[in-house]
C-alpha cells in the first residue's frame, strides 16, 4: 500500500471519530441553556450570543444541537456497548453449542428478530413511560438479537477450521477456544455490525422523537428539533437544516467507519 493510501485510510477512521466525539461531548460546552425559552428573541439571526440564531421559542440553536448530539450519541454509545457485550458473548456460546436441544431457542430467536424496533418501543413506553432508559432498551433489544445470530453463524464457521482443531488437540479448553482463538477472528464482524447499527440507531432515535415517541418533554435531541422546526420550513429552512445536517454527518461517520473495516483481513490465531 502506498504512503498516500495509508494516509487516506488513517483519515477515513480519524475524521469520523472526531465528528462523533464532537457531538458526544458537545453538550458539556453549550454557550446557553438549551431549554431556556425567550419569545422576545424568537427567530433571532446569528449573533455573538447566539452563533446559529434562535428557534421559534427563542432558544439557542447551537446549544440545542450540541445538547441533542450528546443525548443521541450518548444513547448510541451506551447501546453499542451493551449490544457488543451481550450479543458477542451469547453468540459465541450459542455457536459452540451444537446440541439439537438448542433448535427451539434458535427458532425463537429468528422469530423475535423479525419484530421491528418501533414495536418494542411502543410496548416499553406502555410499561415504563417515555424516557431515555425506554429508548435505550427498545433500540438495543432487536440489535443484540441480530448480533447474536451473526456471531453464532461466524462461530460455527470458525470452529470448523484447522487452527481450532489444532488448539483442541493441544488441550485447549472450550472457554479458551472461544475467547482466545475464535473471538479475535470475529471481532472485525462485531465492529462492522456495531458501526452500521449505530447509524441505524441515530436514524431510529430521531424518527421516534419526530413522531412523538421521544424521551420526555425536558430532553433535547435532534428528532425533537426537526419536529419543532418542520412547521417553519418555508420561512426558516435553516431551523430544520441544522439538525438534519448533524444527523446526516454522524450517520455518515459511522458508515465510513464500517466501510474502513470491510477491507481488513481476519486476525490470525
């Protein structure tokens, strides 16, 4: 690989990570209270006090964008961590269990993964009410079930390879085979899945908030900003343009990260 290609490959990973990091931590550096409304300054133009102007209630657009990014990306980051740990662990265990008694569990898993995330959200809202925890559980449940299926399939493939047979012949325990030999070789698939799923989570969170299935009245996120601004899209298109641009940038960043892992070879045992 030439030097230029190496630099491009590094930038393809660094730039998306920087975009995600900016939005993840932006809520801690907001210039104004993102929930404070002052109708005397509604639809204000950009100024030193309000760098991106104000919305229909006089709230600072920049502060709401940064706070909304921290909320949205924070849920995505926590959800990605939970999905990675639970999905990978259960996928490895299910992939290593070849007994016929697990066919029923696999059939149930296939049925459950067919349920769309919005169905989970409606059920959990009915049980717990709106909130960040409700959104987090609804978004992650369907994803970690899909990751279990992916890792289960990849584990079954890896367990049939020669290096696993050699490890077993050398006396490696089942736990060592799974977590020392198999896990490094499916790690790329986990990262790729999580990056793509993170982009899906961003779109799902904003879509749910837009249709009113959000996280409560006092929580700022990009979907709420789009819902508030769509009434004024003709007169003030920038109000809806700001959050949509943030959604597109972060979703694109996660997709670029996923693409950057597609070309990597498998980890050697």
